[in-house]
């Protein structure tokens, strides 16, 4: 690599004593571009990357001789002259359930606060960053794409630019079948959601658990927490039939970016960059959600860029060759 990577360890205050007992100390990889530290007084825009569900910050460093990791990709783009220099930070929002959706939840912890206040505060204090929203971007894929959109629309004073790759939206299509998978998976556990959750948490390997059922459990912890429930959250579906429970499902739908856009229209209009895409072969039908989201934004007269590509949900990493230079270029204009 032409640039270098530092692993920062943040001892979070807001994640201390979180409900799942997950580590409060989080390792945060930080990519520093080739010229970093060579010009006194120079400050760099910062791109914050949010991994998807079950992804970790350390996962961004995985070495594969036949495949670039995220930081190697950005380093190559800079070296080839295809991207301006910027700092790239990979955030860790992993939980015992597999992810946090980067939201505050009484069932998982305060991950929105962790990102917006602690991670950004730490990076700004320690590194030569552009310290205002127009020099700061957020991006992610899948659950990370949902997180990027949600944090950007909730905190336009923090982030001036946002990219979402195959972000969770159009919840009825993306999560609808998870409810059926969850109800079916409970058969192995006597039909008991509590037993499913308990067995999952204590299992050293998760291979025997249906991924879609795990996803519904994890999303319930993020979207419909309930401190009075024995699970710590409310399920959006009847565990016996898989039918949606309207009152709980309504809470989920309020967080769907398609519906949240109207509430946060003013914030979305403040973004200098709002760009999202999805593949027409997305296994979770997120391309259909992205089309709906674009339609909602058009109705609200919010400027955005919506693109589609021919990949699926798991093979679209080359799309980062477009989004990383775009964000580095847009944020650089104020750097």
C-alpha cells in the first residue's frame, strides 16, 4: 500500500454495560493517504464506512491474494489518480446478534451515539481532519447502507455526503420472508422465540441457525426494542404463523428510509451528496426498495442520484470504485 493503516482503539462510554455484554472497546481501522503528515497544516476529508450485517471493522482488513479489501481498494484508486486523497475510517457496529443497524436501542446499545459522537470526536481529535459536515461523508453496504442513510438524514450537521450501496429499504419485500423463515425455524426450538434467542447466544458456532431467522431476531432488537419483554424486544410477526403484528410492524416501517424521508426531508435537502444504488439481481429485492426510495425523494423534490447495476447483493464491491472517488472528490472541495 502507498498509504498506511492505523488501528485505533476507542473505549466507548455509551456502549459500557450494553444489554448484550458486547465489548465497549472497539478497534477502528483508519486509512491515512500517502501524503498524510508531509504538509504541515493540511487537513483531509474523512469517509466513514459502515460494514453490513455480521460485518466487522476488522473484516475490512482481511487479506486475500485474489481479492482487494476495502482499504486496499481505496489505496489503489488514489495511486491510479482516480480518487483524491482522503482519510477512510471503518466503524465497528457488531453485536452478539450480528449487528446494530447503527441505531440506539435498549436491546443492543447506543450505536448511533457511538458513531456520531464518539467515533467522529475521536478521529477529529487525533487526526488532521476537515472538521465540519461538508468535509465528512458516510457510506455503507446493505445494513451499512441503511445506517449511512439513516445517520445522514438524522445528522446533516455531521455528515454532508452520503452513499448507500444496496441499503435496507422497502422493508415489506426485504424482511417479509424473514418472518416466515423465523416462524419455521422455531420448530427446532419447540416454537419458543426465547429458547431460539438463548440457544443462539450461547452457541459457539452459528452454522446451525437459519440466516434469515437470525436476521429477523437481530432486526427486532434494533427496530422494536422493548425493555419489558422477556426477549428485550418485540417480534414483528406471530411466531407460530409468521403473520405480521400491525402495531409492531408499524414501528419497523417508520424506520424504512422510504417512509422516514418525509420526516427528514429538510435534512436530506441539506446533503451535498445523496447517492444510492442496488443491483437488479439483488437477492433481497433491495433494487425495488431503491426505486421506491427514489420515487419518494422525487415527490419531496430532494436532489439525489439513483443508479442500478447488473450485480446481486454479494458481488457488487466494484461499485466502490465509483463511490469512493465520488465522495473523496465532493468532500475535498471544502478541505
